[in-house]
C-alpha cells in the first residue's frame, strides 16, 4: 500500500468534509433568512402578542408608524436603555403580527435626518427623545418622552436636586410602560411587569381605529380663566395642554357667551380657575353638552374671597353641580399641621384617599402613596341626596386634622375653628360623577357625559404638573377616564425577570478565579495528553 497516497487521500477527505460542512452552514443560513418567523423563548413569552392584542389590531382602519427619536447609546440612563431593548423586541412582534404591512417602526435622528426625512416631514417631528405612534391620516400620540436634563442644577435654591436616573424613572412611571414598582434591595424603585403591549396597542387604536368626530378639548374664556397658551408657572395651563395633545386631543378655547351651541367636535370642556360668574345662557350650553351630547366637563374652582365679586355661589355653577350629585361650597380648607399646609403660601399636600372603593383615577396614586400638590382649596363633596342613577365619588381629601373655614376672608389668620360654621375634616377636595350602567359600574351608559371637579385650579398649573408626579397622574387619569376609549384594555402585563448580584471587588475577583479553575484544569489535561501521545 502506498502510505504517501493514503495520507494524501486523508487530506482530501478532510478538506472535502470541511467544504461540505461550510456549504451546509451557508445553506442553513440562507434557508433561515427566507423564513420570516420568530420564536419567543423568554419566560412567559414576554415579547409574543396576546390573543387580545391580535383581536384588537383587527380594528385598525389605517396603517400606523411607530417613530422613535431616542438615540440608543451608553450615555442614556440604564432604565431608558432597558426600555429601548424591551420596546425593540416588542415592536418587532407588532411588525410581524397578523396586521403585517400596517405597522411600521422608524428609528430616526431629528438632528441628522438624511435617511428618514420622509417620516419627519410627514409628521412634522422636531423633538428628540420621544416615542410616538402616528397614522398617515393625521392622528398622532406621544407615548413616551424622555427629558434629557442631565439632572437639576444643585446651586439653584428653587429646584430640588434630582439625578438623571431619578428623572428617567419618573418619566417611565408616567408613561405606563412598566408597572408594580417596588423598592429593591439597594433602595431604588424597580418595576416587576412590562406593560408595553397594552400601551402600544392603546395608542395604535386611538390613532388608527375608527375615526373620532369628538376630539377637541375646549377651554372656556371670558371669566378670567387660566389659558392653555400661558406658560406662566403659577397660572399657566400649557403643561395640561401638552398632556391633552399627547393623548390625541386637539386644544382650543371658546367664549360661551357668544355661542349658540358648543361645537360638535368637542370631546371635553375645561373651566380652569374662573374669576367671574357664568351667565344662565352659558350654564344652559354646558348642561346640554354633558347631558345630551356625551360631553365631558372638567372644572377647577378656587376659593372665593368675596361674594361681592361673585354674586352667585360656585361662580353660578352650583345648580349644574347639584344635578350631578356634587356640592362645591364657598369655603377654604385649612390644615394646622405644618407638614401638610403652609397658610401664608397656600401650598398644600393632599395625600388622603378613600379607604374603600377607590376610583380608577386615583387607585395608582393611593397604592404608591403619592401626594397631590395644591394651593388654597375649597371643598368639593358628594351630595348624599344625589339623583338616582348617578355615581358621584370623592377622589382625594384633606387630612383629618383640617377643617373647612366659612367666611374665611373675614377671619383672622390663622383661624380658630368655629364648630357652628366650620366643617371638620377630612374634607373632599376633588370629586367625579357619571351615570351608572345596569351592572352598577360607572360610565356604561354612553348617552351621558362625565364631570370632574377639583377645588383648586393650581393642581393643574404648569409648576405643579412639572414638579410633582402625583399631579401628573391625576390629570392624566382624568383625561383617560373622560375619553373612555381604550383606557383599560384587557391585556395582561408580562412579568420581568430581573437578577441582581451585590459583591465587593475582592469577592468578584475570587469568583472569577474560581470559575477559571475548571477550564484551566481541562486545558492542562489536554496539553498533558498531547505530550503523552507524542512520546508513544
């Protein structure tokens, strides 16, 4: 036998085997690239769309573009990087769902938009660091906005220092992408579930579902009300305007004294801190709007210093409020406890919620222990003799040590409690009312509107919406409750699997060395076996 020929044949066989394995790998990669399917192996199938979502996506009447203008890099807070990771995998599932071709995801850089100028021009996108869901028919909704503030100036005495990570976590909480936040071992709030599927599905249905005729929030004017165009920190309502527009509602103003009827496109009417009385004609327009046109009314009233300025109680709105089972007394809520109330500045922290039957607008605030920052407040309570069929509910109260002061403008400061004229706390500061359905749940009868009343217009001012997450959640939840569209979807959240390891650098080095022992021993055994084979 020619051993040289045999050795050459073995080399050919080896190279042929390598060539066959290489061609097999290339063929398998080509075959896999032609299969547009994905397999979710995460616990609980975190990135697989639920049956509820797939059924709801069938209601889409137009395509949808999901636009992300956040540039993913290592300089972002870790929680934002986690959101981009989770959101990227989820959006891939939306793109490959049964509605394939209708949902497209775009990652754009507004500062360098060469490759995505069409999307930016179509939706007039100028703001970075946001996630937006938009439809070519013109509807769009911002589902997340990251304020890249790099923390707050520690040398500014008017601002409380907040780290960049803390601000990012607050933005995530407000967006609703994550839920069930709890304090971790290192004292930082961490989420336990991912609600991205619910948030994205709701946004898709709002911008691409059945077109809504009623989609404008009108602010009344002519009575000294706060304006949605005013950026003043104390009196302006531009932040509330942004919240409304982010939720696919247009914002405008209206003078009811010169109107024959409220426009048909009105979804919500907002009365923000009036200083003068409403005319009977205006009250009649508001009454028809909420009783007959499925309208929604948000009222923010401040305590009245003198009845000579306002000749009728509650600026003339008392009869209307009574029809909806609510009472708004011309009194001032006073709290002697210093941690809750500052009588001279009027700053007040509201943190008392109902002990039972929490309304959905405040359930999350109560569970997480958040307070609502306010100025001077007046009572807004439920009328115990309210009409049958109504479901008035008080949302938030002053403390049990507070009381409502009658004729407060003529009382000394601080006032002494008068048991005959004053009302002992807790005093309800905000209440809502709606009609009940046959099953007793609020809001099931669509022929009637909804009404929300807060006893302090400063609750929704720019300063407090910017600085306090409790005020943001209260405003956001009232908007969702009034819109009554896709507010509560039956889409289960997906649990998050998080693991944390806490160790010192010395412990980490010890772990690294211990893990390297086994592969090191195997390498030494391989070298020893190779040496033995050469010797034999």
